[in-house]
C-alpha cells in the first residue's frame, strides 16, 4: 500500500493506492472513497478529456477511463506516480509519500 498526501489551497487530500484500488479522502470526507464518491469538476474533466465536452454522461465516462488506465498499470508505484503527476496538473501539491508502512518521504 502506498499513501500520498497532497495540499490544495487550505485542503489536505490523502490518496491510498492498494493493488488496483485507488481511494481518496479530503478534509471534508471522514472516510476513504473511490473515485465514484468524489465531486468531479466538469472543466477539469474536459481539460483531461476534451471529447467529453458535449457528452451527457461525462462523469461516468471519465470515471471509467480513470479506472481502465489504473488497471493497465503493472505496479502500485506506477499507479501512485500517475496519480501524483495527474493531480499536479490541476494544482495539487504533493507533500509526502509512504510505502508499506515505512516512514513517509517528502516529495
């Protein structure tokens, strides 16, 4: 399992990658949720997937694409690096990463 902590403005976001599962927790949420439980910003989704601009099911399709991409990756560290790079594009600042319960390393 890999845990990653991000900041976005005054919010703290924690991401856990365990096998092919990616869970998120924000300062608003009291528990970890999958991407299905997050509020997605349509402008951010369109920035990543421009072809979804006029799609009525944009959220469901974006979630499906995210899950498919995660499943294709071979290792947890590859998935964690993808999440880090993807969230950095939208202004999230990675702070720490913790692998397998060892001490967190600053990013």
